[in-house]
C-alpha cells in the first residue's frame, strides 16, 4: 500500500473547502460545529483512499478507488442533507459512525487482500 503526497494534499484541501461549505449551509443550527467536525472526518477518511492510496494489484486499486469514491459521495450527500434540514445530533452521529465503520472495514479488507 502506498500513499501519494500530492493527491493527499489535494484531498485535504478539497475536504476543507467542502467542510466549510457544509458549515456555512448549516450555520443557522446550534450544532453546526459538530456537523463540520463530522463532515471533515468522514470526507477525509473517504477521499484519501479514493485519491491518494494504491495497493499492489491494479484491480484492487481500482476497486478501492471506486468504493472510496462511492462512500465519499454518500458522505457528502449525508452532510448536505443534515446541513440543509437541520442537525439532529444522535441521528447524525449514528449514521456517520456506521458509514465510517463499514467504509474502514472494507478498505482494510482491500488492503489485506492479495487478489480479487
């Protein structure tokens, strides 16, 4: 498994910009700080494997990038929905935690696997 530096920095910058946008949309809520922290964490943990990680096998790298990209879009949709509709803290924490656990388990299996 390798992590490229330039795509990782670009993923961090993109995460920061999207997190600020979600924070701005949800700024009327009192829990917008929690929304920003959760959004930054979920977007970064899904965007880094999609952009900067690669594994030994070409097929596994493609699968990892597609899975991470899909989870990034799902995390982005969840963040915009909670920002636009209002943050209900227990629901937000539960949904984000479940999404991240599933994502990290699948990424871990991709990195441990030797072939498709």
